[in-house]
C-alpha cells in the first residue's frame, strides 16, 4: 500500500514535537513489508527540514499542502506563485489588513511584529522566534502558500472573492486560514504521487488529525483520524485510532494490516 502521514499531531506531538518510538517502529515495519510511506504535510520544505526528515525513514515527501512533491532524490512536482501574482496577493493582504506568513521552500516571510495588524497574530508569531523570516518585500516569487489570520471575517471574505479563481482556502478555525494555489491540496498531492508510482488509489491510506487533512482522508481508500482530532476530522475518516501518545500510529497501521 501507499501510506500517507501528516506530521504535527500525527507523527509528532503538537507541543513537544516528539515522535513516539511506537510510531517509528510501525513505519519501519510497514516499509520492511514492502509498503511505501510518505509524509503529507502542510509544512513547506523550509519547515520540514532535516530534523523532521530524520524522525523516521520515508520514501516521499508531499509538502506545502500539495505544492511540492519529492520522491527519493527526485522532484516530482512544485507549484509556486509567479512574482506578479505573489505581489498581488501581498498587496491585497496589506490593503485588507490581513496578517499572514508566506511559506516557501527556501524561506518564510512575514511582517515585523510592530507592523502586524492583530495582537492574536503577533502572539502567534512570538511562538516561532527561533525561526528566521524574510521580509514581505523579499517574498514575491519566493513562496508557495500562506497561513493567514483575521479577527474579523469581512476582510477574509473580500480576499476570497478577489482570488476565488486562483486560490484554495482551508479554514483552520478560530480565524486562521491555510491558502494554496488553486488545485493544490493534500489530496491532489496523493493523486500525483500515486500516478507517478503506478499505484491505484484503491491501495492508499492516510493518517491525519487536522482540518487540512480532511481532503486526504476522504480521497484515500482508508482514511484514519488520530484520537485527538476535531469531530469534523473524525467524521471524514473510516477509522479513528488512539491518540499519538497512546500508540496511535502503531494501532492505525495494525488495523490496516500492513504488519
């Protein structure tokens, strides 16, 4: 089978960023039995990095909610914004007062704390002071997706209307939105990798825990939600496993029968 795994909340804890040993062992066992294991994450390559890549051995990485796919050393797909379109997005964010991090494969970009529009996003940014960021002035032509926040839905609705034909939106709840080029999602990435490997979608399974995982859980033959997932994610799954810390990945793959 072709197995897809979200990172945060699925492979590693949301707070401690630790992968349980049972998850590592389960993935290794699946690969020994000939199954192909792929990371399928909203993180762009910059945020995946070598530390995540070393958590366990994976055959492929699907990153940025479907904007980049690598298999082994080969780049299979990369969708980014043109310089002109990227600048148009930035201009609209600034005009409408929408805070955002622009996420790329090489770097991420955001405004300085004193220029952010909301205290909520400023507080959010303070959680990532260990990360380096480029400025918005450097971002055009260098980012693949964005993570945005509004405390008033009116600006986001206006932004969605302006880019309805060019962007796809995932509501991450509580005012946060994940935004990708049109047609890019974790589900589209699954289809592209499966086609490249010659594996039918009937032989796929996906594990996730968040709202941006819903498309891949619905597209996979078997969608598995982690135990701590929101109800909307559980409703999209064929099976709900235990929490990550309670051997969730191991129990999910055992249920699948891959070992």
